[in-house]
C-alpha cells in the first residue's frame, strides 16, 4: 500500500513565482504525475523540451533560414556527432547539468543539442545573459528544486520592484514565454489549499481526510503505549507497528515479522498489538482512499487545462536549463562570447577611412558593435582555460573544501535536500575518471588549475600547425578550441578574458586519437584516413576542422607529404574545405607551409629546458621541437643511449634546435616586456585618476 505521500492523480504542486517586471506570474514546477488520459509513465517519458529554443516564444528560423550560407544542412552529421564524443561534450554537459534544480531540467541539460542556425546561437547567448543578470543583479534565484515558495517569492518579488514594473531590458529575452503562459490562478489556489509544499494532502483538504487521519493517529498512539511495555525498540515493518529485539535479548511473545539482513535483530509484533494493527490497516486504507478522492477531484479541475499545464512545465524546464547554463558560467568565471561574421576575404578587416577610430562595423544579427580586435581577427580567446580541466579542478577544490568543513554543523538551509546538490555528488563520482588524454599530462584528479592559453587568430589565417613534445598539451589545445565553439553555440559563457569572440562555425569536425578499428580491419593510418574522409564529406568553408597528429602512422616522408596536401586542400575552402584548421604534428616539414603561404601559421608547446618538462603554454609564430631526447632523459633512459642518439641526429638538426630555443627565449623576453609595459600603463592611468580626484 502506498504511504501518505502517494499521488493517485495529476496534481501539480504549484509554485507561485513573480518575475521582475513580467507581472504576477505563476509557474507550475513539479515532477510529472499521471493525469486523465496522460499516464505517469507516458508523461515522464515524453520528449524533454530542447533547451535551444524558448517555449512559447516567437517561431524559430525557418528551414531555409536555419541552414548555412554554404552546405545547407539541417543538423549535425555523423562526423560532427562523433566529434562531440571525441571532445567529451557529454561530460561538459554533465558539468552544466549539476546546476539544474529539477530532474527534467537536468535531463534536458544533459542532452544539450548544438543548434545549426547562427540566429539560434545568438538567441541562446542573450537568454543566458538575461538569466545571469536576473540572478546576479536582481538576486532572483530560479531554483525550482531546493527553494521553498516563500523564499522564491521573497527573492524574485522585491518591494522595490513591484510586479507591475516594466521589464528590465536585460531580462527581456526571458519574459516572452513566461508572459504567454495561462496560469489559471483559481486552480493554483485550490491546489494550494489541498496540497502542502512537500506534495502531501493537507488535513483540511476534506472532512474524510481529517477524520480518518485523526482515527489513525489515535490508534497509533495506543499501539505505541503497548510497544513501550515490551523489550526492544518501537519500529514499523511490513506496514505493521512492532518492536526490534536483538537476538541476544529475551524475545516477547508475538508474531515474527522478519529479521534484519545482518541477522542481529528480529522484528516482532507482540500479541497485544495484533488486533490494533489489523484495525490500523483498515483505517489507513480508508485514509488513502480519502486522499485519492481529493487528488482525483483536483485532477478533474485540471482535465480541461492539461495543455496549458504542459506548456507551463515546458517553460519551467527551459528556465531551469537556462539557469543551469548561467550558473555554470559564473562557476567558471566565464565571459559572454560574441559571434562575429567571418572575414569576407583573406585580408584583415579594415575600418572605414572616413569613420573615426571608435566607430566599428555592426554585426547584422544583433546590431551590436563588434568587440575590440574583431576588425582584424577571426577569433580571439585570450586566457582561455580548457573547460573540462577547469571544471575538474573546481570540483576537486570544492570536494576538499567540504572535507575540511565536515566537522562543522550544517545550517538548516544547507541540510535541505536540493537537486543541485545531488547533481554535484553524481558529477564528482563521474569525474573520477579523467577527462584528459595522455597528451594533457595531468593527474586524474585535477589538483591545479589548467594553464590558460591565448588563441588569437588573425583574419587572414586559415590554418595553424602546432608542434611540440608529447605530453605537452597539443591535443588538449585542439579539444579546448572545439569545446569553446560548441559552448558558444549552445549559449554557454567561456572561461576567458574579455573580449572573447569567434565566428559562426557551422560544424566542428575532428580527427583525434589513434584508435585502431579491429572490427573494420583498419590500422592506425587507415583509421585516420577514414575519419578524415568522413569529416571532409561534411566540411565546407564555414567549418572548424581539428586534426591530431597529421600524417602519422605511416612512412614519415609519405605521411608528411600527405599532410601538406591535406592542409592545403582544407585552406582552399569550399566543399571539403574549412574556414579554419588547427592541426598537430611531429613532421617538421609541415611548419614550412607558413613561409610559402600566408594563410598558415605555426605554434608550439613550450618546453622548460631547465626542468626538462613541458609548461603547457602555447607559443605563437615559432615551430616547436618534439624534445624526445630530453623527455627520454627525464624518464630515466640510459645516458649512453641518449648521447648516441644525439650524435646520429647530426649538427644540422642541433643548430635548428638551438635556433628555435633562441627564438623562444627572445619571444619570452618580448612578452615579459609587453606585460611590464602594460602594467606600467595601468599604474600611470590609476595615478592620473587619483591626482585628478584629489584636485
């Protein structure tokens, strides 16, 4: 038999929320229950509202509008979906979903779909920014799981902002779907009178409920008095009140209901309690029937309005999903990225000669100014941190912070059940498996923050070749860029410095890893070629292509030649080409492309020659070295073998390595000087401001 919390009909526990400036709004927040012709099973298995579209808002772009200027696909292809798995996009969705406060919101966030249309991505970014402003600037936390109705009302409906106030401009992207909801206040009032905040039928819901509960309560009091006169501790087992008696203690006369799994104690119903327990079972059945009657009566009132209730639930899921993205952005200290147009040519964008320097071209979709630096850059993500490594580090820090505070007494508010807290625990268990590849060279537990990287791509560039040592972070750099594009496309802020911007890539396509396909009888080299062939079938001049270890797995000279030909075909664009390609390699000949074609650039992963260890810093304009011999020395290979290998390399290679080392040192000196100059400029500006204020 069900307990007192059973819901036999479609009763929605109404949580009354007022949004700033959107009027007196009532949102239904609930888990799906069976209702009229919609059973609980069918409702709970219904498709979750996609978070990439606002329910009840204006229609999304038409099929023609949703397609890209080139390619015209309506959704990601097989190679794009495979790339999401390679980049560990599902794990990043888990990081975001931990901030959802409802079960359905979490499910929707775990299934974040990357939209195809640029307009959808711009819309999602505006919604996330609006939710971030609502929660951070207006102290309105839309937590549908762990916050009580009273707290939600006090946080959202503030005295200084009455419900009739105008919608703040920053919150406008959220107001449309909420305003269009039919909330049926009379039904909400009836539910509130009959159902508590915990979803339990109130004693005053009906006369039958009140009287049967009183009779059950009185009978249970008599039973407790009887049980207190017997050895053991009062308990309940199989729906009957009884005593728990240790096996070593004397056993009272009565009915043995069962034993603990350990066998250390027995549940015994004393003979004197048997008739009262029988009467209690009958009364409880009558009480449940009375509660069912109340629930079905409320269900009848909802029967004609289930479509409105379903739409209200969709809005709640959408709001929760959007709130999760906004909270995740604050967790990683993210910034809102701008999606800017692709460069119209291979040359840097130039400002109008007639316009003043402060005037920038406007982006056609949003009519907002282009961010600083967008005139001559395709992409800029400075100080960007790998989001998965950053998330794992933050989780590790939170985990150990809680362990240090474990001895302190939690407050009532902290001890309240919350879906978000459950999400955190689940995610930490999942995150024990490392999201990092061997190339990233980190511990399974991310005990230190990831090294930030500067991704600054000039508008004339179409490909970057990254070289450097194994375990130096080359693959991590590829994955970080791919994740950044996917995050921006679904409306998630990025862990970078402002301004952060990138073009509207229509797809992220990657060949990462050297897994052999035994079932397809493919070698490492054949596996790479098959994946590259598949991604080129989906790529065009608006795609981002990520290639790991180009030309590997075969004869070095042939692999290098094939790598050069492949990269040159990608930078040409069109069908099978790419808007931008980032590739890693150990073939030094690929770095010579920069000196033959200005669309190519070199980058390398820095290596500390003193510590003989990678620093995971990305250096631009300088080809890297594999540093295989230095790494071998650090790992303890016999010195005689290493010396013999150096002699076999010859003086020419040694001179090349020395030149690269000198270039790296000069670049480091330049970067240090620029950083020092920037700091001096800030100090001078601060001093000037202080002097003017003093006057």
